[in-house]
């Protein structure tokens, strides 16, 4: 059965990714035509995650005062404005172009921070029993938007140029606001709930900290790939068109994976995250490829959609796991302030991961090559996996499941034996 609130949430995340997908392929060429240096272009791209961190902190401070719905709708408004600003830069001189570009990305970063902060809080407060599934659907909508954005941008560019692509993507955001207002309806509000949770005190709880680290690592891996894979593939002679298709494959696999993995409820979330984390290390090792793989472009190509799948596997259960252990292990009350604070922790982790992934990618690839960088990431995963497994008591979980399965097997065996004895007695 369709749920209008879920659809409204999904559309907002979809539009956000579409807007970034429209911007990503065209802006560097536009900036180059305005004589903007490559390092400045890279800095402009990094403003979004850099702005996202303080905007998430601000979201956590004001959300309980003004309400999730207001923040959620405001995020759409400011992201729409960020796209509409860009066409005004087209006829400006170089310095004005750079200034408007910075302003546009600043607005977009604030909007994304508010969107994820309020969106995750709405998902967990409105759909408590379906939080993992709803977050998976949100990730899927975001991934689908990332696939469609470049394609839609190309069509709009062919129709009327890059300015039309920017204006349309921004205008759709603003037009959608009144529709989102009515489809979201009445939400559980935390305005009346004055309990405040200290974000960093909750963040320091070991299992919450580790789940947040997985979220950070997922986004660092994604941005490591997106910031440098084009140059890496170009070194193997892969055409720009095929590189674009591989980006589409990555986001497609990530989106589909998010939907599929959100349906997994019979497997412990710790196991799912651990497998996803290990898979990310394996995929990044292939992407180098590191010394454990042959230096073959086919290995690199396979690693890209594989990374999309593994990132979804690690990320989807992480938020609902944090919510579960906050209540069951650390004694927090399952209420709206807890949802607000956990959503802020997740968004901090994702934003920091985005910044680290892009920055570390440039430094490592420039100084020690892509192949050695892949080896370093694999080594880091090999360190993180046992730490996570030990801290989350994976060993006792596996032992418990083995004992449970053994008991069930023995019980069934006894039932079969008893049935055989009864049948034998009856035949006599």
C-alpha cells in the first residue's frame, strides 16, 4: 500500500540528487570557459560537504524549536535558489562568476544538510517500525536521482543550454514545496518536547560511534571514487562516454541495493554492516587494483558497481541500528529528541566522509598512485573490521546463532526418531 508521506520524502531526496547530477557534468566546463583554475573548481565542489557539517549542527539546535516540517520545506527552497543563482553567473566576469558559484554551492550545502537532518528524523519518528525500510527507500530515491540527473541535464542542455538546465532543476524544487507541505500532512512534533540530548555525548557511545564510523567510511569511499575515478579510467584509455555510463551503473546499483537490503529483517544488522564494510574494502582494492589483483581495466570496471552495492549494504541498517542500541543498550528514551540527535550524528558522519574522501583521494593519488592508495584503504578496512566485530560482540552473536541452529537440528532429529519409534510400535 502506497504511503503519501514516504513518497513525499523520497521525491525530495530524488530532486536533491537530480539537481547535483545536473550541476556535476556541466559546471567544470562552464568554469573553465570563465578561466577558473582547476584547484578553485575543486574547492567550489568541496563547499557542499564543508557547509553541510555546520548546517547539520544548526539543524540539531533549531529543529526542536521550529519543527521538522519547516526545516524540510526550507531545505527545498534553499536548494532551488542555489540552482537558479547559477545562470546569473554566465555573463559575469571571472571574479563575479567565482563569487556566485561559491554562493550557489553554499546554499546547496545548507539545503542538503537540512534535508538529511530533517528527513531522517521524519523517517524514524513517523515510521518507527519501518525505519530501516524507509531509510533504504530514501537512499534508493537519492541514487535514482543521481542516475537521472546527468541524463536530464544533457536533454535540457541540448534544448536550451546549461542555463535552462539549471533554472528548470531549481524551479522544480520550488514548485514542489506546496505539494510537499500537503502530502507530508501533520507530523509528530518535538516542539513541545523540551528534552535536549547532547550530541557528542551520545556520539561517544561505543556502538553508536562505530555505526557512525561506518556511515563516514561509506561516504568517504563514494567520494574517493567520484573525485578520482575518471582520471584513473582515462589512464586505461576508457572513453568519457563509458566513464559516464560507469557512474550511472554505480548509482543504479547503489539505489537498487538500498531497496533490496532494506527488506532484510531476519539477519542481524551488525552482520549486514560487517559484510558491507568488508565488501567496500574488497571493491576499493579491486579499483586500484591493489597488488592482490592483476593490473587489468576489467577489474577496475567491475569494482565500480560492486562498490555501489556494498556501500548500500553497509549504510542501510546503520541508522536503525544506532536507534536500537541507544534505547536497548544505553538507556535512552525512544522519543523525538533522540531521533533528532541521531539524524544529526548520521549527517555529521556523512559530511565528514564526503570531505575526507575527496581530499584524501587527491592527496593519495597525486603522491603515491591509485594502486597504492587502494592498498592503504584495504589495510584500513582490515583494521576496522575486527574492531567493529569485537566492539559489537559479533563472536557471541555468531555463537548464539550456531547454538540455536544446533538445538533446532537436534530437536528435529529427536522428533524424527520418535516418529520412527511410534511407527515401528504401531506396525507391530
